[in-house]
C-alpha cells in the first residue's frame, strides 16, 4: 500500500513517513502543493494524506483538481484545530476524512486503515484467501493452523496480493505499490521477494496459492 503525504512542515512529514513505513506502507512525501499535485496526478497511490495550508498551492485546490480528473484515491485531510470551515470545505471538495492537528499517531493509523478498507472490497481487518489469513492490525499471517513469520516487505507484498486476489499483478505494478522508488526493471528484486514469500505461504501445502503467470507477473488465487 502506497501513501502520498503532502505536508510542508518537515517535522510532521518526517514523523508521518517514519511511522507509516514502520507499519509497512510505502511513503512518498511532497512538501508543497505543486509537488503534491504532480505526484497525485502522475503516480498511483492507495491513499493521500493532505495538509491544507501548503506553500505554492493549498490543499483544497489540489484536492479539487484531482477529483476533477476523476482520481478517486481516498484522501485524509489534516486541518488546524479551529478551522471548522476548512473541514467543511475539504469534505465538500472530495476529502474522505479529516484529522485535526495535533493528532495521535495511533488515531491517524486507524483512520488510514479504515480508508484503505473502504477503497477495497474487503471491509474486515482480517483478510482471507482460501485457508490463508492475514490480520492487518497485528500484521500476523496464518495458513491453516500454521503461523507464518513475515518480514516487513513480505507482509506488504502479501497484503497487496490478498487485496487483489485473482488479479494478475505485473512486476511494475507490484514494485510501484511496495517500493517507493522508480524501479529498475532490470533487477529481479520483486522475484526474489516473491520467491521467499511463496515458500512461506505454499511450502508443505498441496494447493499453491501464489502462482507465476509466465511473461506477465504473479497472481494469488483462491481457487
Ligand atoms: Ca502546512
């Protein structure tokens, strides 16, 4: 899951980036409204965290532009404490939720999870594909009765596959969502991670869930 943070206060941006990365989200930070608009309109994100008061272009105007371009990515707006008008204007402009500064990081995380659930079909914090289960709050995976230990990146990969069950994902799409940099398609990093993940998920089970689609990418299958 990849998140765009549009925030000009460096301290807040850094705090958000670090905290979200610890939760295995890939994070990109834009530090003004223009940069934010470029990122939001040219790259794919699963969620945007948007500050309102930004240099060069304010958050409301950015939000209006992306919604006018039919970009439906969930937006969590950050507002100053007293600005009820901002909240109303933000929600009316297409924000999905807002959080008042200063906020507790735990609350931000809960709102992020709620918005990501809203975007997908799966409404539960527990994702299930066949006998594979993933607890997206505790970050624990289980196949049948067997607990699966995952590294941060493996967790991020598995969550992404489980939210896109039966959908073939190309290496490019996978790397865009899981790694926050322009991916060198000459490397086999994605394949290496997927091989590790696959052996953890499928080894010892007759039914193989994580399958290679030759020449295209990978798919997690529930049937
Ligand atoms: Ca600001």
